[in-house]
C-alpha cells in the first residue's frame, strides 16, 4: 500500500499536470478531471472511503496549475 502523504502529493501532481495539458490540447484538462472524479467516486463506492478529500487534493493541484498558466500569460 502507498503511504498516505505520497498519495496526497500524487493527487495534487496529477491535478497540476492535468491543467498544464491544456498546452497540448484544450479538451485534455476537462477530460482528465472528469475521469479522475469518476475513478474516485467509483473507488469510494467500492471501498467506502472518502473520495472528496482526494478530489480536493486534485483540485489544489489543478488550481496551482492555473496560477502557473496565468502567471505565464502575464509575463509573456
């Protein structure tokens, strides 16, 4: 089993990378967010764990990616 702090970092990192994937194609962030939420809700249903904390961690990374993209636009 993966240690909990590592999974928190992984969820945030996936959110961050998902946001940056807009540089490849505009649909990728929405697609990865939908797939992540569906996966977490399915996992929550089958394992009876709290998916909302993991979705929140994903959204923290997603927001951090947005900040980086916005800062990039301001600088350019």
